[in-house]
C-alpha cells in the first residue's frame, strides 16, 4: 500500500489449513518495521496467530474483532 502497511485477508483459512505458513510467508515478504494487518475468519486464529507472531520475534500491535466477528491482527515485522 506504499505507507508501510500491508494487508492479508486469510478468508476462512485456519492454522490447520496452512494459515501459519501463509502468515510466515507474508510477514517475511515485507520490510522490517512495516506492518501486516491480517484478517482471519477462523475462530482459532485468535488463539494461534498472536503467539506465533511473538514466537517469530515480531510485535503484535493490536488484536481486534471486526463487526462481522473476524479477527483483525496488526503485526509489526521486527526481524
């Protein structure tokens, strides 16, 4: 998007379906210091993605729930 913020709509992809791998790929593709905003419909993503991001050394800036109940996760790439 040009301002250092990238968006990844995971749809209904869950960690069992490869969400974790896709998250890893997407965050690795943006510059350090930029932000990836992930939107995910899988309820388990709320439990799975923030710890994964932290384990990978990134900063979870926000974990929100959109009006339609989907997870909106804002992660800053740190390494």
